[in-house]
C-alpha cells in the first residue's frame, strides 16, 4: 500500500518524507535489513531514521522496565543526536547506531537519490543549504562511527574481563 501511495503521489508531483523508527521490541538484523530495503523500494525524497526511546508513561517504557532493558545511559550525545538507551537482546547498542548509519548511507548514496537531491538544490538555488547539511551529516557520521568503535571496545574489554574471572 505504501509503495502504491508513493508512486501515485510522485505522479501528482508531491514530495514525500518518510520517518522510520528502529530499535523497537523484536528488532533484529533481519528486520533492520528489511526496513532499509523497503525504504529504498518506496523511494521517498527524504527520510529520517530515529532510534526508539522509551518515555515514562508509554507502553514501550513499561515494557523495557518490566523486562530490565532500560539503561541509565543518555538518549542523546552532547549535540542532541540520538543514542540508544535500552539493551537489545541479540543486537548491541553500537550495532544499532551502525545500522542507522547504514540506513542513511544506503538510502542517500544511491546514484538516483543523490542526483535527485543535488538537482533539487540546484533548481531551487539551494546549494549553500545542501553544502551545510552535507557537512553536518559528515560530522554526525564521524560521531556515530566513534560511538560504534567505543561500544565495540567496551564489549571486547568486558568479554576479556569475563574470560579472566
């Protein structure tokens, strides 16, 4: 239904922005892969990928509390960018951030999509904004990679420590 809607909207000249939330209960490498592939099939002009966060008073918060999955870690970094603050069985926090980056990379770095973004910026005389957003994205991408690297180092240190006990 989403694919048909998007196709029809494009025929009418409408611009579509799609939001995706990753990290809800049951998330796995397979569901993440399926979501990325789905996003590429519907081919909206822009996307946003958010990490699920349990807010007090929500059903999700009750679920992570009841199952001991919530951490004391912050939901954001110092710049306000999202970080996971729950434990994902079978999928560590660093890997989830890595999948978010993979999602954006696979989506926007397809030739057709990259050209569409650049062409729109040129036509709308919006190249300075695109340049600014590209710089911000590359900075955020570097932060995500550091977070993933730090998470892997922490996991390695924990497993070494556990093996020595």
